[in-house]
C-alpha cells in the first residue's frame, strides 16, 4: 500500500504543542485503521537559535518533491523567506501539492502569493496586520479554512480540528470521530466556527460598564434580561446604558442582545442535532415562528435553510451522534 506523504516545514520558535496536535491525530488514525498509511516528514525551515528546543526532523536540504500535503508551521510570523525555499514552495504548488499554513505559517504562504484569492483562517492577534500586508487574501476569523488546495488553521486546538477534517475527507467521518474519541476531544468543531476573541477585542472598548453588561447578556441567553434589569445590575440608568452601547457599539442594548442570541442559535444549529424549536427556546425565543422570523431577518435565511445549506457545504458530514457528543 502506497503511503500518503505529509510534510511539516517548521520554523524556529514553534511550540511543541502545535506539532504534537497534528502528528498525534495522524499517528492515532494509523493505529486505529490498518488501511491508513501516512509517511510523515519533518523539516526545519531555518536553524534554531542556540538554547531553543530542538525542532524535530532534519534541516531543509533544497527539495520538497514527493509530498501530497505540506504544512508550514510557525507560532510567530517568520521574516522574509530565503529565495531558494520560496522557489521550492512555488514549484510544489505548481505540481498540485496541497499546501497548508498552521498558526503563523500562513505568513510565508501569503508572502509568496500562494494565498491570493483564497480564504485563510488567521489568528485574531494578527488579523489587522495580515489583512493590511496581504490585501489579496480573504482573511477570516474561522478556526480553519479548507479552500480548494489550501488549508489554514488559526493555531492552538484549531490545528487538531483541521487534521480531523483531513482524516474525514481522506478516510471518512467515522475514522475522524474515532480519533477524536481516542484523544478525548469534547466534540469535532467545523472550520467555519469563529475564533473565541477576547471580549475587549470584540467590543473594541474596555469601558467597564459595557463589559459588565455584555457579560451579563452572555450569561443569560435562555432567559434574557430586560434592558432595565441589565442597567440595574451594572448600576447605571437605562438611558446611560443605551448611551454607552450607542457610543461604542452603534446599537441599543436590546439589538446587541438579540444579535448575541441569534449568533448563539446559529452555532447550535451547526454543532448539534437539536431540533430548531429546542434551539430557539434555549436562546430565549418564546415560539418557533418568533425564532424563525428573527433569524431570517438577521441572517437572510430561515434556521432550517441555513442549517441545510451550511452542512451541505461542510468538508465532511457528521452523523447526529458525533455532533451531539459533549
């Protein structure tokens, strides 16, 4: 049986966890399924500084041929690429190899123009910088993106999510589910799920009353509070609270709260097999028609239409039992 060669090109400073997550998913898959054969190759893009942890593999020696997939791995944006390495990566792309960027590994791909017109999942810390430097790349806040022959993951545990998607695409969702259970993964996350950006970064403000109010909203999704109740909890008048929301978020508290509940509902639609009415009630909507109408007005499609469309576009389809785990 011919092995499927997957290479990891690693930059100095890469954390052990980033590589371990990717490698372990593939190793476990091989152990669980006799027909899964991967030839894993680890290459060092640059020499590590003295005293740094020893990178796995051997220094890149000038060639990258023979790989079906190559992941560029870095935990901080690398400096400019050496021309020979850049040329080798471009040649690999022309040969049809699937290229991926894990964490800051998206930077070298973008520097070479290999992400132009592709979606790329970029960690929230780098999104402004990355978007300004590479305007031809479609930057997303997703956990990972699989756009044609380019794979990107924002970093952290999203690396494991991406590798589970690779296993599902190559060998079926059943194997991906088995690997996730072996690794005690709470649930398989879809690539289109958004990164959990810190509250202050999401709000664009550190105003303490605004932060308190939003945290209250997030903690009371199923039984929403009134604007008066929120104002009372954060010790301001209703008018003051509305003024703060208008100034920093350009919407009144009730509108922000509604959007928060609808986004939570959409997350549940994609992640679980709960019925639409169950999801609506769990997100504070008093009836199915009320939920469906509010959802359609905000997202442009009914909950059922959105669930069917997004799941059909997923790289792999999970059975309800897998989706419901955790």
